[in-house]
C-alpha cells in the first residue's frame, strides 16, 4: 500500500478509495466483483467454489501471505473461467498484502477466510474501505474485538455476513422453525454438542524452524504476539486439505469451543429467538492441552437465559436438541432430524407462523444482500452474539466460577477479572485499528 493511497485520521491509517458500491451502483452487468482474502482450506474448497459458480459474481482477486496457496487459488479461478468461457482467461490478479486488494475500486465485496485472529482487523479495514464483506466464523477471538467489528460495520453502513452454512441446512432450519412455532410447547432446555478436536494427537514440543520461502510469516502473525515459526503453528506446507495447527493455539483461535460451537450455538440462538442478545449466567469446567497446542480440548458448560431457558453445551458428537413442555426435536449433524413424536415433524405451517423454507445458501444470501442493499441472514451482530456465548464460557472455565453476564452492556457483573479477559493485547501497528 503506497503512502499516497492512505489517509491519516486520529493516528489511524485509513484507505482513501471509496468504491462505486457505496453509492448503490454496480458494474453495467450488475456483476459483483469479489476479492478473496485468505486461500487456505476453507477458502479454496467451499468458499471460492461457490463464488465461482455464482452467475452474478466474478472473482477478480485472490490474496494470501503464503505464495503457494495464493497461486493455487489464482490457477483455480483462471482455469474455471477459461473453461466456462471456452477461451483462455487470466483476468484474476493476486496480492500478498490484503490492503492492496482493499484499495482497488473495482472490487465490490470481499470474502475473509483467514485464521481467526485476523477476522476483526481485516473486517474493520474492509468496512473503512467501503467493501461489503463475508467473514468466516468464528467472528472473533475475543469479546471486545467482535464488538469493535460490529460497530465499524454500522458506522460505515456496510453489508456484512457471518459465514456459517448451518442455517442453510434444512434439518437445522426446520428444527429452529418447529421450536419458534411452538411445536414442542414452551422451550426450556437446549443441548448442544461439538466434537473433540485433538483426540490424543497433541504434538510434542516443536523445534524452531526456518520460515518457508513461500510464507511471509510476519504478515501471517499480524496482530498476534510474536512466536518463532514451526510448521505445526501455522499450516502444512504446500497442502490445503489438513486441519491447520493454528486452530489449536489460543493466540489465533479459541479452539473447538468456537470452531464448531458457532455453528451449533447459532441454531440455538435462532430457535430461542435470542439472536441479538445472549445468556445471563454461565458456569462450567474444561480441560486444556499444554504446549504448542493449548486450546480447551473438552468442556461442559451450563448457561441460563433471562427467559429461563437453559443451554447445556459440551464436547460430544455434533448435535443440537431442543426440549419443551410438550416434546423435543433433535438434529444430529449432518442431516438426521428426530422428534419425540412423528406429529411434530409432520405438522403444517399456517401463513402467520415463522417460515424458514426460503432460507438461502450462505453465499447466495450474501450476494443478494449486496445487490439489494438488504440485511443478510447472519450479519456480524448475529455472529458476534454467537461467538460471545463461546467466549464467556471459556472465561468461566478459566476462572473456575459462575459468572453473571449482562448481554446489553456486554459486561460481567461485579467481576473485574472476568471483564479484563474480554480484551487481547495486539501488536503495533494493528492495535491502531480500534477506534
């Protein structure tokens, strides 16, 4: 990013280019130009593929601090469009620095598919650059960062989406619909399970390694504390299939409690009609791995909502179960839905009831919202509220006591130690983005 392309305000570096989409205009073809930030496993496979298949979108740029991964993404884009057009296509460009991508006035929206510790900084800078964005879940690694991202989106009037596909899976939206329409009576208990992550595969102490020539490691670390490079800290070299090591390290990720938790607890929030608030009480226990991989590996948590509903959340198999005064309904990932009686699943909706049958696939929801300047099914406020549940649970485990949470002020009641854990220290200059 050149000095001439930056505006300085209050000690903050702000991109100075405002794209046409801010003014409600699109290219003559009404095509949405997409920039992909991050080209790892999730980006390369589901995210990029879905955008390539969208007839009203075109991927025009890819970005990654790993040049090998960036090249894989670039080749996939150009090959797809070459085959679709029946002639050679090389119209996609690549950028190592995401700020260069955000400067481009021909890009309308971005997909952020990076390690979790980068979601908030990149999202805030995308909002300041006037770019609509979809960002991978979990939205953040700490409570204060998530709120800062939500505030930036509101301030800059950006279309945003938390990129979780579970609402688009019929068994999950069907279960939420049944609960919201009272088919199990009055909801009183929600059970949610997520899989164990490491299952005994915790590596021994790792040696410091030379940084691979294809990786800009300092940019990969970004706002995280400095740590020496070792392959299991980052991701497997020249490979995009395996779960990366950073997903088990607390500097970059909360671990499975948020990775899978933001899928299942999003459905819990949706069914409980608490998408824009959260529980008021949490307590629980958990076990952490030690060493390089140090996130919580197993846990049991109990939450209570203001409406009296209890949420019981633990490591087990991925499922969600809703219990009410007149029955229950349960979904086991990926697609098994059962209920206490067949009549619950067979009931028909009337015109005045909640109807989620028109729920769109996640990328289609985002693209339609960008075109129509409407709210997505999961704006970042919803994503923030979901990951907040995971994060207050993690804090309760670490402190070893019951915590009382005020979802309106997003403060723990009478607990300075818990409130201090809402924040995380960022490396300069990235700490400057929070205004």
